[in-house]
């Protein structure tokens, strides 16, 4: 039985668009944090939270572009199939979003208690 040739279709582009939407969502959330957190947190912490979020959003954007190039290269036959991007970026994104969620919950609970 022979393997069927892979049809690259638009899957890599759709995946890259999903990464781009995620990066934009993180960037917008970081900008909202820069606007709303000064009242809740002390002086240096609110800026740090927003800047870290913006830096992470730019990293997600770059990773999405790299994944698109790597997937397109593999699907077009220009690279070995084992060169597909791994899940480390996805794991770091999930960890970041979880950490932000826990931090936001703690800030809300502290504000409600005060």
C-alpha cells in the first residue's frame, strides 16, 4: 500500500491565523491590564504585568510565523516530516495563560477582601 501524497491545503495558514489571533488577544489583554491595574497593584508591578504580556504576545506572533514556514516546507516536500514544529510553544502558551488567570483571580479576591 502506498502513502497518499499530502494535500497542504490551507491548514497551515488557518493555524497561523489562530496563532495571530491568540497573539492579538494577549496584546489587547496586556493593554487593558496597563490601563486597569494601576489602581489595584503597586507602582512598578502594573507596568511589569503589561510589558511582560506585550513581550509574550510578540513572541507568540513570531512563533506562529515560524510554525507556518516550517509546516509549509514539510508539506511541500522540502524538508523531512520529523522537522514539524513540536509542542513546546503550545505548552508555554498554555502555562502563560494559566498563570495570568490565577494571578487575575488572586488580584480580584484581594480587591474584594479589602
